[in-house]
C-alpha cells in the first residue's frame, strides 16, 4: 500500500512540474511604433495568463506592411492607419485570417516643442516663423500623412478668407507653403520625430506627433512640452489590427486582439492618450 501511495504521489508531482515548465508559445506582433508603450503595459500579464511569449517588432505601419508581404513571419499586425490593414486585405486577401481586420482605436495630433522652447513657440502660427526648425514624420507613414492633412486643414480653415473660421489677423494665410519651408527633416517613424525634438541641442525646435506621444511624455517627465491642435483642424487616425493567416496560433492571436477590443483594452488605450 505504501509503495502504491509513493508511486501515485510521484506521478502527481511529475505532472505539476511538467505543467509549470511548458515552454511558452511565441506570438510575433508587428506593431506600429506609436503603440509600443501601451502594448508593453499589458504584455507581462497577458503572457502569464496565456503561457505565451510576445515578441514585438516595432516600426512604421508601412514598413511592417512591406515586411509582411515579403514573407516575414508574423502572427498579428497592428497599424496606426487602417489604410494599411485595408490595403493588405485588398491586395493580398490570403494574408489575413478569415479575410478580415478590426479598427480598434484612434489617435490625434499635437505639437511637440523642444526643451526650453528655444524658438519661443506659443501658437501653431509660430511654426511658420523664419528660422524655426521643424521635424515631421515622412508622408509615407501614418503620423506624416496625418500631419499633412492637418496642415492643409489649417490652411483652408484658418488661412482662407472665405472660411467661417478664418483668422482675421491673417497669420495663417499661406500656412501650407510657409510651414514646409521650415522642415529640416522627415523621419521614418513618429518615435524618431519625438527623439529629434527631445534632444534639445538645436536639431529641431518642434514637430508634429500623436497625442499618445504627449501623454507618454508627460507621464515619464520628459523635458519637452506639448501644444494641442484644435479638433476643427486636427486629423484623427484610425488604427487597424488583424491576425496573419500563416499563424500557427490563431486562437492565441485572436485572444490578443480581443483584449484590445474589450473594455479593459479600451481603458488602457485611453490612459495612454488613444481613443482621442
């Protein structure tokens, strides 16, 4: 009898040991750079609950799109512009599981100002002052595309004498042409815009970034400052997410997506400045 009990106990202990040492499944998430901080906030808990190891590949949405269509192994695609998930579905429908994606959050823009505000920028009109060094994301990436849209809105809304919102002082007339004269570089991602303006060594006086970048900057005590862009001329970006068809872990990938679609996920996104 004693031998039998010892044998059973050994089996139970072995089973518990095995369960606790099962190697986590790897889930490769191709993620737009503006989402990296909010994703890092939830990863540890998600990994623990689901026995999964999340591997983040962060870049601009367009660069990630190119990597995916060229065959880079990925399980999930998270973009800062639904244009890219939509394009993936339209041009390569076999790459998205069940031929679908979801729009899961939004983001708007604001101005980031270098430490100490050396160019004395106190209004959006000041971005056109002679000598101001401005950095934008490339028009090929979401933050740059949205910035271009916002600049055109400012020109046609505040700078157009025929617009009901025309600013009578005329400080926004020819805003589009004037602001582009001050651009000293185009960056490959919004995080690179943040980096250049944050340097504080005269590389850049200001840039246009996401609201989420501003929230993260404030929360982490960054020395830069941020200036809001009013809704009437701002551009709201819509973010897309989808499971890549070649994944071998579709259930886990869908769980990851479901988190961002849930109330808990939405609350976390809002905390980081999304849903704006």
